[in-house]
C-alpha cells in the first residue's frame, strides 16, 4: 500500500506526531509519499531574487528566525506564538531525519523544481524522541571501554535529526579515504568551520576531565554503525582501552587511507598502549600535536 500526503510537510503542525500517527496506521512494507520545500531551496530563491548584499541579509534573518528560534528553549514559545506551526522551514537533513525517526526508511528522494519528493517505507515502530535533536550541544551514545555505552558531548555541527540518517548516508555515499562518510550533506555551515580545526570536540573535555570515560589519546568512540564495520578481532581489541579525543589517525606521518589502514593504525596504538600505557600516550600526544601545528593536519 502507498499513502500519498497531499500537503507539504512544511505546512503540517506537530510534524513528528503526524508521522507517528501515519506509522501506526500502516503495515511493515507500506510506503509513504510526501513532498516538502527545504531551507536550502528557500535560501537559493532569496539570493536569486534580491541583490547580493540584501539577499544574504534575508538569508541570515530567515535562518535565525525560522531555524534557530524554534529550537532554542528560551525563544521557541515566542516563535510559535507569533509564527504558528505552519510554514515551517526545514533543512533536507531534518525532513529526512524526522521521517526516519518515525520508523520509515528512505527509498527515494529527488529534487523536482525546488521541491523535495520523498518515498519512504515503514520498517519499524517510531523510535524514541531525542531532545538533543535540536540542542547546540549534543549528547551522543558511543561504544566505550569494555563495550559499554558512554555519552559523548560535542558541539552540533550537523543539521537537526542528522543522527537518524547515518545508515542512509552510508548506503548512498559509502566512506571516504579517511574512514568518514563521503559527501555528508548533514553537516551544517558551522560544522564546515569548526570540524577542520577540532573546535566541535571541545565539549569532550567533560568526558575526559569529569566523567573519566575518555582520555586525551585513544581510538575514537564509535557509533554502533561504524563499530559494526570493523573486523571482529579489532572490535574486541579496541574496547580494551578507553576511547580518546586525539585518535591514532592523526599521529601517523602518512595518513591512513580507507578502513583497513585505519584499523591497522588503531591496532598499533592499542597494542602499544597495552604494553606501555604512559609511554605510548605521551608519544602519541606530542606526535599528534606536532602534526596538527607544524604539518597542518586537520580533522576531515
């Protein structure tokens, strides 16, 4: 069965509730067809309509008013009082992420003259809602030492609801040479600025200095999806140590390319750490700092 929503998702109040309700009405395998305008399309239209400087002023205003205001706790009530629930502005990531959170899998999405057309298939019941979807500081679950879940803190560098799209982006674009998702459209403008210079990871200091479930140097804390891509042997080896802020990847003079080389790099670090913990972390810490400061190795 295919259900077609005749209204644009931007004009549907309480969109999460709306999608959840449709999920409950449908069977596994049923498809939902819907359309929406994205904020990216709206920004492009404004830049084409107005002269250069004026167009960017309208873009900034629209971003602050329609994207930031409804997501900040102190301003969201004022926003909905004045603007209401209709004519919401969503990024492509947020639209697709909300649909996936509601228990659907994106089967097809295409741009049709500035309008995003989506076909999604029901795969499960709606997932639990996560308040950090819209918070400037994210609290994300990662696999830590002994395979236990830890909560890692980072500045938001992706559009809202990005965490629900990891499998979708991986299936669509796979990994790049640094072992990260290739062409990750979920990254927002702040992410493009903060990520290369590591500032997005500053909140991890709370994990290192207060919670003590991470350390300065170590393998990256991985999501379940990325952890599943590792070999069973490396999965067991890497959970013998705490994850760290500075991964072995940036210690190497020649950056590892692809997941196999990244696993080999992590193996060298973990085996060295298990044999000589302090000496290994001391060497990797200063080697990484040197590479970042003198060889301009940036986060990718």
